[in-house]
C-alpha cells in the first residue's frame, strides 16, 4: 500500500514524499519512491520533515529495513536519518547482503527490474560506483553532483560515484519506533 504526504507553505506545494512497504523474507521493507522539494524551499528541513512523517504512518509501523534509489545524495542522507543510521556509519555489507532479495521482491517495477551496479556487487567494477542501480533514469546530474561534493566534504560518503542513468542505492536497518 503506498503512502504520500505533501508539505505546503501558504497554499503552495513545496514538497512531497511517496513511499511503500512490502514483506521480504524476515524483513519488512520501507521504500522511498520519491522525495521532492521545491528549489526555493530546500535547506529548510522540508525533506527531513516529510520523511520523518513516515515514522508515524501505519504503513511503516513494522518496517525493519528502509531503502531508496535516488540520483540525489541529499535524499540518501535524509533516508539514512529515517533509519537512524548516520550517513557516515552506513554498513555497506548490510546493503550488499540484502539488496538482491529486496530489489527482486519489490512491487515497484523500476526497482525490481533495475540492475545492481558498483563495487559492492561487482568486485571488478572500476567506475567509482560503490552502491547503485542502473535504472536508465534520464536526469540532469548537475544539482546532485554539486550536492555530492558538499556531502563528501561534510559527511562520510560510502556510496561512490554517480554514473549516467544510475541512482545511488541506500538500504539500512530501521530502528523500531517506541511504543
């Protein structure tokens, strides 16, 4: 079942998040399908607020693993906060161990059909990618690449480089919410 939430400012839509969840073996996967914030409202906590709202959604009540495929490193950063795992502490072994079965069980077509790419999945990969998926999603990477430079300077970055037609793949444990 999908979940969507929008933030508004004085009647203007400034951002939205779409998410879903599904069972995958012993895990319940919470997946962020889309997180968008209007350029004029970025760096104001809108993305963090939108993603944090998922903690209270019944859809995410039993989620044990949270993930996202995104070309934007800030989206990965915000999702890591949802999982309560700082970006600099992301466990890449956790990603490599779970990614194949999570992606193959996804109800989201473009995720289920995406090819895993990077050093976590092909030891011989010399592209600079570490954890990504080849979704053939056409997007101008100028903004995401600029954000990546900033994140690399300020935070640890373990997902590698962003290749054309690819998106970063982040999967991390979701700490259970207090009852």
